[in-house]
């Protein structure tokens, strides 16, 4: 099987089929990342679509095909951040016929709240690592940080979440 790096090299040279193959290789990870960031499947699909469109338009400017995956994730992360800012200024009326699920979601909410208490950078690092499956080196390249810095920020973010979750359980 052809390596992503070789396919990216062909795409940078203008090979449309190679770009299509890259898209197939990264779509699920991109979508998972966007969905986790935005928590809305339609917006996640839209942001992935916009990121892929921008990547296709700018692929020939990519100097190092080896960093294609990190590069396209950076494009997507920026789009998701803009969308989140858009969410902050928007209010919506909830429909009265929302389904009610009998399961207790308090633990899920505790984890989500602990995650949301992290800084934007910490959430991004954890999302790329846990949901995107990226190494600290790949995240460092994406965010223009040192990989040791990424590892320490990731460790501190996980510790913050752990402390938050233990504090909630202890306070009950």
C-alpha cells in the first residue's frame, strides 16, 4: 500500500486523484475531531468540507508533503475555532418535543464540564491526541510547539481534569 507521504507528494504536484486518496485516508479522523469540537454533526461536516476545499486549493503551496495530515488538521482546527466563536454569539430556542433519554448522564456531563474548563489550547491538544490519535511530535508540528511542551501541556490538562472530576465526586 502506498504511503500517505508519497500520495501527498503527488497531490502537491497537482494530481487530483492523489488528493482524493488523501481525503479518503483522513476524512474519518477529521470528522471525529470536528464533531468532538463542535458537538453538532452538520456543522462538523460543513467544517470538514470547508477545510478540505481550502486544503485542495492550497495543496501546491505545501512545502513538506510529510506534514499533510498535521497541515489539514490545523486548517480544520482554525475553522472549528471560528465556528465556536460564532456559537458563543448565538441563542436558539429548543424544540418542545425533544426526546427524553432515561439514562443518567451526570458522569458524562462531569467529564464534558471538566474538559470545557480547560483552555482552548489544552482542549485542542487533548482532542488531537485522544480523538485524532496523533503523537506529541505530530501535534507539536501542527501547533508550532516543541514536542516536550505538548507532552507537558497534555499531562497538566489531564491532571486538571482528574482533579476536577475527583473534586466533584468528593463533594457529592
